[in-house]
C-alpha cells in the first residue's frame, strides 16, 4: 500500500474511486493534487479537458468524487455567454452531479466521508472532483445508481417546482407539456402523471418524440411541427382548454399554448429551447383570468432554499418509492463533452444526457 501510495503521489493522476478513497483515508497528504475538469477558457469555442490543482476545503465545504454529471441546455448557454448568470473565465461548467464524499470540512455535520450524494452547484460539476457547500448535498438512497441519481436534480427539481409550487396542479387537471421528449419534458410527464394524477397532453416536434411521451405516461400527444396545435388542443379538451401549461419552447408554441388555457388556467415558463422569447400579450391574461409565471430554478437556492431543498428531497423520495423513473437518452465520457453539447444543441436526443466521469 505504501509503494502504491508513493507512486500515486508522484504521478498526480487520478486512480479508481475505491482505491483513491482508501489511500486518502490512510494518508490525506497523499491524495491526488490534480484532477481532470472540463474548462471553458473562451466563450463560443470548444471546451478543453485539463488537469487542475485541488484546493483546501473550507469548514462548511465538502469534496466530492464525481461519478456522473448531467448535461443541460443551461450549460451550453453559459459557455456561449447567453445564460442569466455569467461566471468569470476560465470556468468549469455543470450544474449537477452524483458522487461520493471524499472529504468534509470541520463544520460539516450533514454527510460523512464515503456517503453517496447528489448536488447542485453552479458552474463546477463537470470534473472528477467538485467542492460544494454542505447544504447543497442530498444523500442518495440505497437502490438508486449514481447514473440515475445524476439525472434527477435539474430535470425533476424543475418539474416538481413548476408543477407543485408554481402551478399548484390538482389531480384530474389537464397539463400541456411542450418540448415533451426532452429531459425536463419527460420529467414533467412523469411527475404530472404519476405523482399528481393529472392528465398530460404532450407536444413535441416529431412523431417519434410523441410516441416516447405516450410511452412515458402522457394521455395524448401532438406533433406541432406538422399539425395545428391550437386545433388539436381544442379537440382533445372538448373546447375547454388546458388547466396548466409548462412551456420550455417559447415563441409561437408558447403563444398558442397561452391561447389554449382554460378559465383561470396557469402557464409556467421554464425555458426557450426554440430560441425565441415571447412578448406575452397582456389582454390574453385578462380575457380568461389566466396566469403566466416563470421558474428560474437555480435562483431558488438563494431566494427560497427550503422550497428548493424540498423539491430535491421529493425527487429522491419519489424515486425511492418507485413512483418516478428518469429516462436517460445518452451517456458520454467526460472527454466527449463537446460531442455531448452538440448532441443536445441539435436535439438529437430524447431524455437526459449524462457525462460519465469515471
């Protein structure tokens, strides 16, 4: 063990998780001083994979050995300088991870070394290690793999927040989900159908995506690239309209969905994957007493952390109970980060895209 530890220190290279953790527990000074991370050095150019030095953790911080991390449209926008928040260059992108606790600060009492955890930590998760504040960690229950756990935070956190907290969806209501075959769209269908007992109409851009949405729990699906979304929604609801819209597309799709709301219906805007941001005509809100609201998911960490944390805990609990199941569309290696970004940008995937760090 001593010889292996010496070689490990001299190489400065990461070793498999279990061995590195055992070496670390035996002699913390021997733990790798460098780790691989995806780095954005310049906006709108491909990312690089580099070895970066570790830093000491602060009293309330935790060092996590990352196994998997999610790829989100927000990560791509951040690397293009188009996201709501702009970290200073250079930076490591990534909002979510699943991994194992390697080291805890002196004030940490929520987790211990060796615990399996998920985390939400802005702009730093696409790396072999990530340092996070202890309050941004949630323990992974037994029976949930690292890979599936990594698919929960952003998509299911957003879905639960949008449907439960903002729209206050009730059993039996009709919920329209746009961009329904994407990672968050499928999470919305999962939560609306299986947790809230709502009737979901999925709207997507191809017949294949519509079929997937139906397979994942939607009661009906509309291909808005071919059919008339407004007329189809009118037909499917008997002219009554939908009670709740969760829109991640924007533009004309968002406008049509807004016009299709029932009396006192609610629309929640979660993104603009279509690239066009709708200027909402306020008269539409008045005519049927409808509400339009938004979900800026990560900001809840700062503005209302108890609600944010409750959504994360709920996602884990729902999964543990067998009520929800994330759909993972594709897994890339860390060094394939640029391919993963292109895959998401070109909408080649359905479901969640994951990076395997190990």
